[in-house]
């Protein structure tokens, strides 16, 4: 169990993600016993790990009875990690009773589509380009060092084999 002194703060994005999970449980109009069990365990763990304010605790308990509209909550889930977690927990919850309702399926499809819409492709391309350029420069530097190496050919061969195994003898 987490020491209350060591409890972490919950971000607004993460808090709203859990509110949306609760809303998914209510999607078909009925919270099945398996869904309620999942939510009860999850909320207990949240309270043990996070420093939830009394207002946050009250909100979660109230929304267990009457959930917020998921469309209202989605824009409040601003962190990509929390969006991914929502999809993950939404799927667990939707399948908790071993069947998925039409309403639950519609929400999950919307979540999957929204997750892809949130991916910033230009930033992703720039990151891949930077990584590729860094790897190319690193490779060029290693090749220069090997080419300039005037040591015995056997030592160079051993050094290359070790490099392929993750050991850098040239330092």
C-alpha cells in the first residue's frame, strides 16, 4: 500500500480519463456487476495512489451513479498517454461482462478514431527524420574511425564483430 505522504498528484487529463472510463460503463444504460466490480477496484486503487481532493472523490462517486457525457470529457483528456489508457481501460470495461453492446462498440470506435486524429504527423515525421539523421551521422563516424584505423586487420575485424554485438572497443 502507498504511504499517504507519498501519494502522487493526479493531472486534470488523467482525472478526466477516469471520469470517461466511468461514462463508458454507463454507455449501454446499465452498469453490469462485472463493470461495477472493475470500477470499484479501480477507484479504490486511485484513492490509494493519488492525492485526490475531496471534490475529485465526490465527482467520481457522483458519476458512478450519473455519468458526465463522454463527449464533454474527451476534450479534457489532453495527454496522449491518457487517451491511450482510456482506449485500453474502455475495452477492458466494455468486455468485462463478456459481451459488448452496440453503444459501447460505437464509443470505442470513436475513441480509436480520435486517438489517430490526435497524432501530430508533422511532429512525428520530424522526430523520425532527426533520429535517422543522428543514426546516419553516428554510422558515418564509426565508418571513418574504422577506415582511419591503422591497426592490424585482425584487431579491426574483432572490433567490428564486437561492435555488432554491442561492445565498442574503440571507445
